[in-house]
C-alpha cells in the first residue's frame, strides 16, 4: 500500500510564502523512479498541474507559477516539496501530491492553501 501525505498548507496574505511537503511511504514504493507532481484544484475548476519533477530531477511548471514556485525532492527522505513565494489570491486551492511511473499513479489527500487579505 502506498501513501502520500501532504502538509504545510494554511492561510497567508498576498505576497506571502508557504512550503508544502509530501511524504511517500509503502513497502513497494521506490521513490526514486517516480515522477512527482503537485496539482491544485480551486472551487468550481478542474484540477491542474502546478509543477513536476522527474526521476532525473528535470522540472516543469505551469506558466501561472513560473518564477514564484519551486519544486524539489529528497530521495533519502522519500519527500517532495513545493516552495511557494509571492502568493496571489488566485493560488487559493487544494494542493495534491501525485506520483506517477508507467501505469502506476498515486494521490495524496490534499492540503488547503488560502491566499487572502
């Protein structure tokens, strides 16, 4: 059984920062081979890809977060992170951690991020 557990969400004012963490666990889960992603879903909107990091540490970002968000991972800790700076109200959403490798993919339960003055 594979589990992805997010943490670090919360409420912040515009211009503020948050750091999301996602810890992966499971006896069959080999963290280093997976592409790890962060998705988000705002009320009434579809879930969208925010950032991704491959097993080779290549990264990819949605245009809306480029230059503000940074994805990173620590294979030794089976963890992936999303540093979010210069947050805007439109960043408000539930953020989900996702792991994908060939036909396997797993989701976390999500963590709420609210950006409001």
